[in-house]
C-alpha cells in the first residue's frame, strides 16, 4: 500500500471537466492527493469539486500562456510545492487530411503538444529544486501508429510528439529526480470518443481489433496513473505505458 501512497501529494490534472481527466481527478482524490483540477468549463469543475471534498477546481484554457503561468504560481503560493502534473487536456476529431486546414492543424498541436511542454516547463523549476516530481502526459495508442482507416493527421502527429517529448524531458530532468512518463490509452468512452461508442460499426471495429475484444472501462487507467505518480515507479522515466487491451501489439 505504501508504495502507491499519494497522501498530500499536490497534483495538477488538466482537462478534468470530463472523460478521462474527471476520472483521474476522482481517483487521485480517493488516493489522498491534493488535486488541482483544471479545465475551461466551470460548471463541470464545480460538480467534480462537490463530489470530491477538498478538491481545488481552477478554470484555465491550457493554450493561454499567461493563464498557465498564473495557475502554477498560484498553486505554488497556496501549497508551497507541486509534486505531480497530469497533462491530460486534449482535442481531436477525425477529418481527412485533404480537408484539414492549417489553422485547425495548428490548434490541435497547440492544445495537445505545446501546452504539455509549457506546463511541464512551468512546474519543472520547483520539482528540480526539490529533487523530485512526476509528470504524466496522456498520449494515445494513436501516437504509436496511425488512425487507419479513420484519418486524423493532427491528432496522431500530436500524440506521437507527446511520446517523444516525454522521452526528451525525462532525459533532461532525470538526474535531478524528476520523472516524466506517458500513458497511451486505448479506447475509453468520453466526449471525444463518443462517436466510436454510439456508432455500431465503429464500436465493432475497435472491439474486434483489440485482443481483449472490448473497450476500456471507466477506471482502467487509474492503476497506471497512480503507479506513475507514486513511489512505486521511482526508477521509471521516459516510458509510455499502453493501457489498451493489447491494441498496440499489432
Ligand atoms: N477517450 C479515449 O479513448 C482516449 C484515448 C486515447 C487518448 N485520449 C486522450 O485523453 C485525454 C482526455 O480526453 P477524453 O477522451 O477524456 O476527452 P474529453 O471528454 O473530450 O475531455 C477532454 C478534456 O480536455 C479539456 N480541454 C480541451 N481543450 C482544452 C483547453 N484549451 N484548455 C483546457 N482544457 C481543455 C476539456 O475541458 P474543457 O472543454 O472544459 O476545457 C476536457 O476536460 C486527451 O488528451 C485525449 O487525447 C483519450
């Protein structure tokens, strides 16, 4: 139990207003962490805070550079340190490359990659000074391969970038005790993934393409997240853990 203990760890979770981020915030709260839950939709964050007494909900657009800097400064002011960062906020919607314009492509990269780098860089100085800290970036199995037959160039490019950004930051900060890892989820029901669950053909395709013959259930990413944020993974850095029922094996 002690290995996975997160009591009083100060952890920022982005994209906590729905889907995986909402579940991550609830799981970390249940494990005793001081969770700072971040997203744009205030009503969703308020509902989360009501369900998790003591959870600290903050409104933020992760592409707002100054807002990110203010958030990290405020959290440091309030708690004195940041032990963990979960870069989970993300966007993506399938679109043929021929129809995706440059502004849309750049917007996806901005949310899914640039904000991950920016927030990691903002929390790093405190972690490096403390000689400890864990950053977990939420990538995707689509960062390990293409979305074929779907088509979503900006999304796959962004998630592959997250995986290699994770490796590079791990290489730069490892000697100071700051670990950077990623999780590559398979298919989990969320606002972003809704179409895959309501469209019968799509759901059949992803279920049958998964060796475990099903999609992920709510909470099935919690184990990997708690492992990576806790001392249980104290010698693990630069890694991407696929939690995907085996999808990435083919
Ligand atoms: N579901 C899956 O099967 C799956 C698989 C692999 C990877 N992922 C990854 O998991 C992460 C969570 O996605 P999800 O599936 O849970 O989708 P979701 O339900 O659509 O959640 C996306 C979250 O990101 C937040 N967000 C988006 N843009 C933001 C911005 N500019 N600033 C701040 N927050 C922003 C949203 O909050 P607001 O709109 O309130 O700001 C929301 O909380 C994403 O990185 C996604 O790529 C999901």
